């Protein structure tokens, strides 16, 4: 079957999309957790593994091959995820392309990251072609307009980027050329995530959305995913670990991560989640939640996490506190960069992102106005957290 015929056919069954029977049997024989559930993304025909592979910190092509052996068939990447696309490309000669799904984003990291409003059709086509070259494939299953709500606090400005006709024209041309199959939009804030994703859903112009979704976040997110379900728009969850704080708190040895994943996947509106796999041991830990039901024991674990970290985890995307800051500090972004530095093991990315800010948290050191803390609906000591972030993220303090 050639590529064009493949693009026109319906999706293969979930069993054949994952791994060969021999690979699956080998995983079972070794008592290794494997993917147990696949679900269609909206009405795309793509049946993704319920727990899928995010490549933010991918450092080896072998991790992709290991993921496929465990039944993972959906891989989320981007040009600004370091060498991730190149590593996937290194693995491609050993992969049957029609057994996996590849997604990437419209980014150009060497020129400032996400393509801004005002980019031309040729710019969008160029970044997709560059991704295809690095990935060593001739098509993306899904291409995303990425991180809507991160470039401007003004919703209207971000709406322009989300609904840029130059982007839509480029997507149409790429679809006709067989280079992308479906178009999506992503957001994890820090501003207007829920309302922007609702706009994407209501527009009918996107096949799916990917948004931050976890048990400690976004009170209006259920409205967005419910509307998406009604309209057969796919929903993929990210940022599911609610800050990924230290979770070695359970005396019974019950792991936090599987509980979180099961909470996300219990929502019928969610088609799957994407999580970063850092080490081989993550496969055993994360995939132990695949196809499993959420239990009372899982809820106790989440309650414990919320008790320990609820007053230090910034629900990025909320941004209710920022209007109270007379200095215009981008609080949500700064605390997100601190999360990269402290919790995600991404120190370099946190420091570099912080260095690019026009207004950082240095102004908070001598600030005696705690209006920001008073404005936080979750009771976070915002001023204190900002001071610590400045200390952690500044090269010269």
C-alpha cells in the first residue's frame, strides 16, 4: 500500500496498531506492563495508546523502539524539544511507519519558537517540511498550532495566531500534498487556555485539541472537553502530573503517577494522555495504569499530594494574580520556569527561558506589597515563590 492509499483508508484495528503478537507476548512473558487500551481521537480514526509518549526530553532513539515494544503507538514531538525529532528520525528505519502515529508542531526554535501571527503561508510550510526531514518521514499524522496563550496575555492577539488564515491555507496545502493528515491546537496557558481551547473547539476548524488537564487544575476545563466530545473533536491531556513534585510520600509504596493517569483517563471525554518518558523504568511505572480503573486507593494518593503541594503548585493558566502586580511581572510564566528547573529536571530550559523575560522577579525581592498572594484563589504565597524562583533561575543573583 502506498502512502496516499494509506491516508485514504480507515485506521487499522487497535491490536495491529500497537506491536506484533510476538512482541506483545514477550512483554507478557516478562511480566512487563504494556498498553492495554486504545481509543479513537475524536473522529480521526486514529486509535492512540491511552498512555502515550511525549518527547520533551528524548535523548535516545532506543527509547522510541522500547516504547513500541510496549504497545505505545502515539509519539508527540516538536522542533523546540531539543534533538527529539532527530532521535525519532534515527529510529525510523527500524519502524513500520503505518504502525505508529507521529505528531509535531508549527515551531521554528532557531527564530524565536512558535510562529507568531503575521507569519506567511510559506513559513508554516517550511517548518513542517523541516520537521519531516528531521523525522525521516513523508507525513505527520497530526500537526499542531502550539502553545496558544503563551505569547500574549491579550486573548485577541492569541486568537489571531490560532485562527491565522495563512496557517489554515498552509495546512490545506500540506493536507493535499499528503504531508499532514489532521490539524490540532495545544495550550497550557499561562493565559486564557480554557477560553482559547473552547474557541478552537467551537470553530470546527480543528480535529483535536491538546490541553493541560489534571486533578488540581483548571475549573473550566470540563466545559471545554465536554463541548469537544459533543462535537467529536479529539481531546488529549498533557501536564497531567500537577507539577511533578517529589512523590516519595506514600508509606505503602503506592505510586503517584499511575493514580494521576487513571484519574485523567476516567474522563470519557479524554482520548488519551501524553507524558514524558525519561528512563526505561518509566515504562513499568507509567504503563501500569494503562486500561485500569480509578480506585478509592488512587483518590487517597491524590488527596495526599494535594495536601502536601496544593499551596506551592501554581495552576499555570489561571493567572488571576497577575492583574494585582503593579510591576507587570509574568507570574505564571516565572513559576512555570521554576517548575522546569526544580521539578522537571530541565534546569537549562528554565534558566534560558527566564533570561529572555523583559520583566523578571528581581523586582519582587524588595516588594512589600503582597497583593499577588492575596489574589491567588489557591492560597499560594506568590511573592515568596517568586523570590525563590529568581534565586534559582538567575545566573548572577
